[in-house]
C-alpha cells in the first residue's frame, strides 16, 4: 500500500486512505515526513475498493478541514448509499457457481470487510484540474471499475495511477488484470492517458514508484 500525498505549502492532499484499521500507519507516515494529518485540505478516493477507502473515515475524523473527492460513479459505494461494486460482482459470480460448489464456498458478503462509510465533499469529473502542486488533473481510468480515477501532476510529469497500474515482479507497470472489471477497457484508458500526458514517473498503489518514459510504456501495454 502506497498512499501518495500532494503538498505545495498551501494544500495538503492525500490520495487514497488504505485498508480498514491502517490509520495509525498513515499517521506515523505523516509524522515521519514532518506533516500533520490535521492539516489535510483534501482526500481523493480513486475508487471504492476497501484497500483504498478502508481508513478514509478515520483520516477524515483527524482532518476535519479535508474535503473528500470521488467520481459520481464511485461515490455511492463510498458514502454507503449503495453496495460496493466489487461485492455486487462477487455476489453475482457466487450466484453463478454450481450448487454443489456454492455449498462449500462461503458467501462473499460474509467475507467482505466492514468498511466505515465516509461522506463525499465534491464529485469530480474527467479533466478537472485542481491547483494542487501547480495543477493536478483528474484522469478517469475506466476499466478497473466504473469511475475509477488516476491523477496527473503536470509540474512533476507524474501519473498517480491508483489501481490503473501496478508493478509486476520485474518492476514494470502493468494493469492489475485480476481485480479489473474490464481489462480491454482498462487498456484503452491507458492508451488514452499515454496520448494525453507526458509521463515520467508513475506512482502505483500496488508496487511503488516507477521512473522512465511512462507514455511509451503505457502505449506498449495497451497495444495501441
Ligand atoms: Zn482496486
């Protein structure tokens, strides 16, 4: 888990908030970096998977001034007004199992972690630019999940991928196909991002930081 913080002396923005119960680790990381979690002005939820919003409510409690940002498609699964998309998908897959297999397999809802819900302050759209770090753009990356997003920080040529990309065993960026709703659409999103941005650094939620010609790497992955 690698959350990312944008800090520019005016705004302090956390991108994703980890698994349930990980708040103390996030707080310690802030302290280690000489930052105060109470100074957060924003928290961006890239999408509603529990490892990205598990401690969102806890962070928000410690940072009352922080506005929570998410896409319209993702917000209901984060604020609790709808069932999480992944749980719905898992329940659909479970219902399709042969009866005999289903008897031996625990129902997804029973395994789903309790994620504390958090209120969304602002709905974001693709192409929205916020002043953070001189200009940070919201990039919709459909495919991993509807309304999933990444961020592009132009001054750093940095792509904060969230779950649009992870790093494989060899340290190369790849889309995390196993947990991606629509891998073909995810690849088209990567091709669009490659054409739209000059990317030199990629921050992957799962895997860490990658340096190189990110636009070329994304085009190569997408096959476009
Ligand atoms: Zn995810």
